[in-house]
């Protein structure tokens, strides 16, 4: 008997190639490959401390050196056949405009090789006047306005200013006529209901079809009727959700009761509900994720295994066309 085997991975990779190659819809190329012997110990720290750990690097690094770090990532991505990449870059009182200058050089250097979209990361929050000035400075440069409401919450600043953070993002995006990417519901915590807040603000600012949400993991920790309502509203507001599997598969143990699920964007429910899902690597070899190597297949594998998603055509969409939509390329 000859058993005609198939290799699902090869079928998937061929289809991704036919669709123009991978789209990495979310990463942070300005702080990739910054692990050294000294800062490795900081990789064990909680998230709200890690937000400030790259400061030593950011203060000392030159524009040319940042160009080197960014190019190292892009060369890695090109070698895998990545057609488009969306990267957050910090612009704040520590790094000042060095990342903006480096990004302009990199944009030129790789013209014609892949599509690049730069997005601003307000890693120091938006409540401090000086940080707000740097946010404004970046807003004119970047392609997409970026946000991190979790910074301006109890875990970092002791009070909840997430709604205010979102208001600033939407006002700025509107003023510059640019779309929006927001890190949201990262913590896999049922006490976090920030995708709901993002949807509410999208409606309030009339920003349908101009918002992508990164992570949306805490939705998975809510009860079913709530999850279903959020999926419906994500579809209504045409918000793309970007899953970055390896970045949060390490969600910390918690004693808070919640429905059992893996710590990942719940695409097993989102896709049947009609939500558009894209894929990103998030952090590459940095203080947050020292072992992450930016490999797109690894990310897709984590996603499909953790959510039991075997539909090849859906996986191809996640890896390609949906990423283009997430980055507002088409
Ligand atoms: Zn991120």
C-alpha cells in the first residue's frame, strides 16, 4: 500500500508565499537585540518595571546604532519572505527623536524590498507634559498613531487614566488624519475590560475602520455572553485584532476565577464571529522576550496550536492579507 502523505506546514508556507509573503503586523524594532550580560537579569521583572528598563540603552545609543538594530530585524524578516512590517518606535524624554531619525534612514534603505509602517509607542504614558510634547513630535512623523493605555493605569501611575489616554490618542489621530494601533487587554485578566473601552471610544470619535487592536487577550477571561458581545462590536467597528502569540503565552498564574482557556487572543471564537485577525511577533530579543527570534512560522504555530485552528485558508489570511488590512496598506 502506498499512503499518500501531505505536509500541512509546506502547504501553508506555499500559500503564504503565493499571497505575497508574511505580514508582521506588530513589533518593536527600535529595541530589538539589546540583551547583554548586565540587563539579562531584568528579564524576570514584572511588565510595569520592564517598560523603563530599556532606558539605559535608549539614553546612550546613537542614531547609527539604532539603524543597525532596526536593520538586523528587517534583514531577519526579509530572509523569511516578509512583505510588510509594522513597528512601534519609542519617542520620549529619554530616547528623544533618535528613533524617528533612524526610522527615516531605514525607510529609505529598504525602499522596494518590503513595506514599512512606523507607529508611535507612548511608553512613558501621556499624562506628563514633557512626554506629551514628544508624543506630538512623533505624531507628525509616524504612519499610524500608537497607544498603550495600560501605562496610564493603576499598575504604573496609581490612578486609572486609561480613558484619558485613549481620548488623547483619538484626538491626535483625528487631527493628523492617521489610523490608530492600540495595545489593549494584554494581561489575560478578567478585571481588564479595555477592548470594550476602545470600542466605545472608536464609536465616540467616529473612527470605524481606522483602528487595529493589539492582543485583546483578557476578553478570553470573560464570560461567554460578554465575549460574544465584544466580538460583534469589533466586527461592527471594523477593528482588526493583531495576535502576537509567543509574547503573552507566558501569562502569569492568577487565583482570579475565569473560564479555562489558553493565554492567547481567542481567535477560535473571533474568526467564526467574523473578526479580522492578523499576526505579529511583538518583541524580538529584548528585555521583555529575550528568546523571541522574530520567526513568523513559530508565531503562527503557537497561534494555531493554542487555539486549535487548522483551517489552512484562514491561517493564510491571518499571515498575509489580514496583516495588510491591519497596517492599512490596501
Ligand atoms: Zn507591543
